[in-house]
């Protein structure tokens, strides 16, 4: 249902370094750049980061990123941890969502809850 998602970042350079690192294991990369706005995806930009442009405090977002397999979820997690991300939940099956839901959750530099998830059986 979603075509693309954009988030505002307090420190775009820190967020770009984070997303460059954690999206690579699940097949994503920065595909477009407009100044300090970056569009990530596999074949077209579907996830965008850029500077804060609206007033008020940012609120935490939950961003779930589709992974092609369970190994890429683990690789996403390992890359995030090596980058210094706060661990929210290590990779595991989440049967409360469905029997094949395999996900890992970390915080990005702006405090967003970022997840890599695979829905395929192990």
C-alpha cells in the first residue's frame, strides 16, 4: 500500500551513514540525492531522509524494512550494532505476529525504531 516514506533527521550526515550501513545487507542503497535529501531503495527510491523542515519536536517512527531472507535480517542487525545502534530486539521469530515473522529492531540516530523483517519460513 505504501509507495514511499520520508523522515526528517536532526543530523542528516549521521543518518545517511547509518542508513548506508544498515540498508546494504537487505539490498538497499542511496539511489538519488537532492542536496541533503537522499532517496533509498532497491530499484527506485522508496525511503527518503532529509533535514528537519517543520517546527516542533519529532516523534518516534517505526520503520519496517522488507528483507529478502532471514540471513539478511541478521546481517542488517549486525551492521547496525557495528555502527553503534541501540538494540531494541535481537533477530528472532515473532509468532505473535505470524509463524514466519522474523525480525530485528534497532534505533537510528534520531531515535526511530527501525526493523528488518522477513516473512518467509526459515
